[in-house]
C-alpha cells in the first residue's frame, strides 16, 4: 500500500515539474496580451491561451 502511494506521489511530482515551464511561458503571454487589450481574461481561459 505504501509503495502505491509513493509511486503515485512520484508520478504526480514528475508531471507537475514537467508542466511548470509551459505554465510560465503561457503566463507571460497572457499578461502581455491582456495588457495590450487583445481579449478578455475569460476568453483566454476558455480557449486555453494557445
């Protein structure tokens, strides 16, 4: 039971650390485009800021 918990925790931390750089880039794009008035925050969250 403890090994399943450790494996799940390890995979969660691995996935979280691999997503962090993507989130950092998307956040700067969001702030830049929001400041330029390109669209509302709700629209960016709905579309995923791609």
